[in-house]
C-alpha cells in the first residue's frame, strides 16, 4: 500500500479566504486520496520559521515570505506551490484567482439582475488584485454601455490598527 504524501501548509491563519482554502483542500483530499497534512497544536499550519527544518513531500505556501525562506524551501528539493494573492513576484509556481474574470463575473451578476448604476469598492492603493478586479468589472460594464464609479476602501494605517484592536485581531 502506498504511503500518503506528507504535505505542509505554510499559510497565514485567520484570513477568511485561507480558511476557505483549507476547507476546499480537505474536500479535494477526501475525493482524490488522503494526504498526511502537517499539524501543529491541532492546526494544519507550518510556521514560516519551521520551513527549513521540515521534511516532507510537498508544501503549499499561502503568504509572502522572506527571501531566505524561499531559499530554504528550494534547498529542501520538494515541490512547492504558492496560493498567495498578495504578491506577484513570489518565486514559486502560483495558483491564484483570475482577477479580471472575477470582476467581470461581478458585473455580469448585476447586469443580469437589471441594475443600471454601478460602483466598485476595493483596496485600490495596496491590493493589486483589487485593481485588476476593478478593471474586469469596468470593462464588462463598458462593453454593455455602462460606466462605473470606483470607491477606494484602502484604510489609512492608523485606522487599520484601531479597527484590528477593536475587533480583537491584534494583541
């Protein structure tokens, strides 16, 4: 009997889409064969500091890391893929959203329902994926003769810290 592949998830905890990613990965594993997923304290997460010492068959990386950690990962000689949405220059193969298509899909959703006034709200200053989604949203609307306002929801750093403390997201 073949041994289940040992896989580690070096992803950021606490982000909504990362939780959805882990649930989707669990569904995939149940449908296509189990993996032995590394856990720490009962959670399927490998801390970035542990990457160089971990021994397994593959790794899924879901956050930007320091350059030396990419070097450590390469030295392990195992397959690795990134699912990080927050950086285009990660030196790993990546599996990410098609952001323009996501924006187009959002526009089509509203068009089908008969809307005539449109706005896109997203983090336009610090999230390149949001900019690409806005472009897809605007392009789909323009093709149907509509215009779109853009609302930049990027919070100033001070406001982000206040909100995180209010929501219990920081120590």
